[in-house]
């Protein structure tokens, strides 16, 4: 017996009717966490941009790539977030866009 799966709508297709306006997405090619000599991790992922807020979210997989390069950081199940010591300087969060350009958030924007 042969079956064919039924296509389900994506998360974005589901929420589009609920949005007040449009949204932008960016195809990112990888993530770098660290300082000048940090290794760049090639991992493609999609980012939704919300220009109406100062915050942002990334997937847990991308967060793991960033935080594995941050000394003294650890995942906390109770907070559902990474924790690090107060006053610690964080490495810039750098992403490479599909056209090869790199963009990032400096330490001051992450704390």
C-alpha cells in the first residue's frame, strides 16, 4: 500500500493573516561567536525581522553555536536561557548573509 503525505502549512503561512503588516525574512549563512580569531560556523537558517521592537529571537541551535564560544556561560533549564556572569564582556554576534556580507550585534547590544 502506498500513501502520499498531505502538505501542512508553514508557521509563517499560518500567522500571515494575523499580522498587522508585512515582515521581512533574511537567509543567514552562518554564525560566528568569539573575537578576531573566532571560527565561523557555517549553518544556514532563516531569520524573521520585526522592525517594531528592539528585541529579537534566534533558534536554540543558533544560540548554542554562539554561547559555546562564550567563557563561563551555561544553559539554565529553569530560566530557559543561557546565563553568564555580570560584567562579563560578550563576543560580538556575527552572521553572514547570503551575499557574503557579515553583520553583527556588538557586546553592548547583547547585554
